[in-house]
C-alpha cells in the first residue's frame, strides 16, 4: 500500500514561507514538513516543549492559521536556556512574545514555566500534536515523553527533534531507537533529525502512508523533497 500522493494543496503548504527565518535554530530544515503535517492532520491542540526563538513553534501556528482552523497552541519554555543551548537573556522571550501577540495572540499562548509544572494544566487525551524539543539527554527526553504521553489524543502525533545527533550527551537517537519500532514512525536525518511518531490510532491516510515507507527508496525521496522545500521556503522568506 501507499497512497502518499502530494496534491497541489500539499505543495502550497510546503512552500509557505518560514515565519522566523532570521533566528538561529537547527529547525529551519523541517519547516516545510511542519506546515504540511499541520495542514493535513489539522490538530485541534498543539503543544511544544522547548521553543526558544520560536522557529518550530511559528511554523505550527502559521500552518493552523493559514487555513483559518486556529488550533489551540501552547509553547512551554522557561526561556532561560538549558545545558545544551546555554543560558540566554530575557530579550529572547520578549521578542517572541511580541511576535506571538501580534500574529497569533488569540489562539496561541506562551507558558513561561518548566515542562513538569505545566503538564497538570492539560487534560488527558487532549493534545493532537506534541513537539518535544527541550533538553536532549536520554533521561530528559525520555522523561518528557513519558510525562506527556497520557496527554496525547487518539489521533496524536509526537515529534522529536535532534534524533540524528550523537555527540556529547545527546540521547534522543537512543530513545528514538526504542520507540520507532513500537509505533508507526518516520525519520528525517537532515537538520539534526526529526522523528515522527504516530502515538494515536486515528491518523489521516497520508500520515499512515508516510510511516509505512520505512527505509524504502521512496522514503529517501520524500526526505529529500521536504529538505528541498524547506530550503526553498527559506529563500521565499528571504
Ligand atoms: C533546543 S531549544 C528549542 C528550539 C526550538 N524548538 C527551535 O525551533 O529552534 C530547547 C529549549 O528548551 C528549554 N527547556 C529545556 N528544558 C526545559 C524544561 N524542563 N522546562 C522548560 N523549558 C525547558 C530551554 O530553555 C530551551 O529554550
């Protein structure tokens, strides 16, 4: 089986310009995929753990707003940094806060707190798209996944950034190796790697088709296309 056919609507979403093109982030290469994912899965609630300048978060917000669907979106971060990003100043939060209020304020909230303090505020089974991009040690990312998993809905998708980084004490790759066989999944290797895990059973046909590609030649082509479209989207932004 594979009905992963990209129609003109898909291509339009993949080419939407990045909303935070000028900020330092390893996430730029996944913007086209984020736009496409939100556009086909239309999540009702999106939560991001780890936002910093908002490169990934803005792509989720932009995609939901672009079709007028307006998911409830929450970005959770101390906006102080961690052992991998290093500490940074309040200017990062202040800048993103103005951007968020200007463009997405009526459906998106920045929750400036620790992930573990925010989790009680979400109902079980309420999150359709969870992006885990906090501290990238094995213990931290495993704890984030297990803590937040009950909050993910029956059509929930969990994204893990940095699945391809094996230096220092980065351990997302190790958790990904454990999880990617337990759930339908797809992996991008560019831009530090992005893991896509279909945790909920009710998924759109295109997402199921993507995760059925495994490591086939078609999977490599799909990876290359999303990378290319992200680069094009960055050019469009510039
Ligand atoms: C890699 S950055 C996020 C990058 C961002 N997603 C992007 O698009 O570039 C990780 C962020 O997670 C935050 N963070 C790490 N652990 C945290 C925790 N337990 N609670 C709240 N924030 C945390 C840090 O402050 C940092 O801003």
